[in-house]
C-alpha cells in the first residue's frame, strides 16, 4: 500500500485482557517505530526496530508491553493484562534506512480499556 | 532528557491572518527538526523538516519554519491562513546522539474561522 496501515483502528478491552495491535509499514521501509499518544498530548516513543532487530525499547512503560517484528516487515505491539492507564492511541511509523528519523505515520489504533 | 515545548495549546484566528507557532527544545547537540500536522479525522502528516543548511525551511501548503540554533527554536509560520489549515500541529525533534526516536511537543490546536 501507499502508506502505513494499522489494525484494528479501534479496540475496546476490559481491564486485565491482552491485546495485540498490528502495523504494516510502507513497503521498503526498514525502520519501524511505535509511539503512544495519550489524550491531549503529543506522541511518546515506545520502541524501534531496524528490520527484525529491536534496537531501542527504552520507552516501553512496563514489562506488560511487548513488540515484535519477526520477519522485518509487519510488527505487532502486545499489551498484557491491560490497565486503564493504557488507554491511548498507539501510532506506528516507518522510515527508510537512509533517513531513519524522517518518519511516516499510520492512522493509529485507539485503545480504550474499561 | 530532551524535551520539546510548544507554547500555545490553542490558537484561533481568521482567514488571511498570519500564523506563527512557537517550538523550543532542550538539547544542545546536533538535531533534526520536524513539524507534523494532523487534520481532523486524519493521521499525522509531515509538514516540513530541517536537517542542515539554510535555516529557513519551506514546506507544503505555504508553510515555512526557521531554525534559530542560539534560541533552540524552530517556529512555524504561514503568512495567510485558510480555513483548511484548521488542524493540530506538532513540533518534533530528533537528537542524533539519543538515537532515532522523535520527541514531540504537546501540540497546538489551530482553528481558522471562515
């Protein structure tokens, strides 16, 4: 596709449930990022992949958050035992290897934990 | 840790008025600078970017931004806004020594009245 796609676009989870959020980056983009955007705030970095290697996971807020990109393309962000404070929009971005910080964003997944 | 500040949370102005949005960052090393825009119901889109060279950068839709290194600022400007410029604007900084992630400001909501 032409841009970054994410699914589902909306997810409602009950507290304690596990969720999995998917990101399809732009074809050919080797770098992939996950960000969390709370209501009324700017996105905050969670983790970064170059191909299948997770090179930076310093932004993951707890060990309940886990991300993978096993074949260097599609990525999944998993949140275990969701809490109300996990409610946010989860954004995926991808970029070329030559300008990794020039990132192109997907539409996001809005997660609501009830 | 690096931080990005956007001074105005909300701006309301009339069509044809000039717009200037402030952005300051707290990092003394080499930086790459970005403005993203999010139109209602749409995803984050890259508006303009600065890597090096001429500190006055021109982007899409008549926007420009000026990098003033001594002031740690990267303000966004448009001489004459249109109703279609109603959106939320985010400043973002990549501090090269801190890796490839972007650090975002809190965003400025701009409402242009017709």
